[in-house]
C-alpha cells in the first residue's frame, strides 16, 4: 500500500517539472502600461495557442506552459499589433 501511494504521488510531481511560465508587461512607446491588451501565446511546434488579457498594470501571465518555442502576439485597438518569435520555455 505504501509503494502504491508513493507512485501515485510521485507521478504528478514529475509532471510538474516539464512546464514553465510566460509572463510580461505590455507598454506603449512612452513606457506607459497598457491594460486590456489581448496577448496570444502560440506554440511553434504544435500551433496551439492560448489567449490572455492584460490587467490594469499591463501584466499578463501564462502560468503552465510546456517546454518549447513560442511566439507572443499583442493586440489592442488603435495600436499596431506586435509579435515576438522564438520565445523559449525551458526548465531549470
């Protein structure tokens, strides 16, 4: 029973080590923060994307991201869209 319990607990713990986070702050050219920006994170390997909206401080976070290479695109009406490619998520 103790061995089975250990394996069940250890399995999910191992899975936590293959993810990281992508976070940042969106600012305009004068350095002011931009709330309400749509930020999209797209995997270069799979094409799967996820979207967040910046908070009042212009911050966004993708808390559980698998290792790999991504692009980050930000869009807000009245501003030109911006994209950053080659964002690498590594562990350790």
